[in-house]
């Protein structure tokens, strides 16, 4: 049995299924709930960005994930 811990909320996931119950982005493992919350928080920034650039989006996601992981450690 494989167990992975979400880097954001520290919830344990038993027998995770990649891209269904467990997501991996920029060296962060996260559950589906945390992924949805991160995407929801980044969405307004993405909609306001003109012109859109993929490298900017990736940096914004990494920064947001880093801040979320830092808050969970405190």
C-alpha cells in the first residue's frame, strides 16, 4: 500500500491515483481539494493578465504553492 501526504494540508492519501486523487506540480504533492483551492486563488490573476504568458503562469503557480506550503508548516 502506498501512502502520500499532501504538502499543503498534510492529509494522508492511501493508494493515490495520479491525476485523479493526487496531483503533483512543481515538486509539491497535493490532494484534489488543495488543487482546487490553489486553482481558484490563481484564476483571477490569470484572467487579468494580458497578454498571457505560460512562464508567468508557471511562476505564479509555484509561488502560490510555496506560500500555501509555508502556511501549513507554521
